[in-house]
């Protein structure tokens, strides 16, 4: 495989790495600074973030996930992922190079293990995705009651909608059912909301989605300001 094709393959693999809070690919956000393949086959990726003080656990998750998806490519021999211009760059880069893991990298500062962190962000992403999917339904059927929404199943959602696709992906990440007969309104454990809970849960889902989307817009602006060459949309 040529160098150009390997670089393209690496960038395509990085599409699967999501910012844990914004729930968008790091490639779309402009966080991938460069991808290079050396003559000896070493693949090196540099990541950049909107500020030097982005949360270290967010930064580590993205860098670690990047190394994992690139290492899984059948043609890679050595993968080097480097986080640039972050206050914990040296610490994170050393941990990644040594395959020390999250706790091995941060030691006593790691309050949660990596999977606990992933669960926190996957839960938020599921909540926001649920709101987007329901918004599409309510635009077509504005008179639906809380009880109607409680009875809504995945098969009732528009099957060609990107919001539906995103919700199914978020549910799968949490281990929730994705069958057409599964209810839409469930928490991160798959528990259906009671009728009394629905108004509050819907407001919470809306605020979570607005927060995530607002943060994504803010981060793109910061990244363009910090790195004029950023291609973030």
C-alpha cells in the first residue's frame, strides 16, 4: 500500500474517534493536526485541541482511542500519537508511548477508571441523541402527549433520519436494545420513564443537547482562533 493510501486509511480510521463530551468525530472538529507515514512504516499522528487547558481526561481519551483505532489497522507496525500544545502533553504522550493506561498515566489524579469516564460521556451523548430523535417526531406530530411519547418505539422513528441513526449508535454503545419494538424513552440502564418523569426528563434531555451543541460551536471557534490553519467547519 502506498504512503498516500496509508495516510488516507489512517484518517478514515480516526473518523471513529469521538470527542467524549461533544460526541463528534475528532476529524470533523479539526483536532487531527497531521498524519504522516515514515519510510520505515511508523505512523505518527499529531492532535491539537482548542485550548491548552482542555480537560486532561478528555484529551487522554481522544489520544488513547486514536492510538487504539490506528493500531488495529492491519498494515501498521508502530503507531505514535502525540498531543500538541496542552498543559499535560508531556505526561499524556509519555503514558501513551509506554502503553501505561489511564491510571498508569495520571496515577492518584485519576479519580475514575477509563471505562467509568466513557460511561459518563456515553450517557450524556445518549440523552442528547434521544432529544434530537424526539424533536423530529414532535415536529411532525406536535400534539403527542407524554403518554404517547412513553409508548413510542424505535420503529416509529424515521428510519432515514440521521437523528435516528445517531440514537441507535448511542444506544448500542450503552448496550441498550435497538430492536424496532424497543421503547425510545429509556434511561442509560434501559429503564422506561414513568409518565410522571417524562416532562422533567424531556427538559433535561433538551438542556443536555443544547449544552453539547453550544460547546461544540464554541470549541470550533476557539480552535480556528488558536490554529489559523484549522479546517474545522
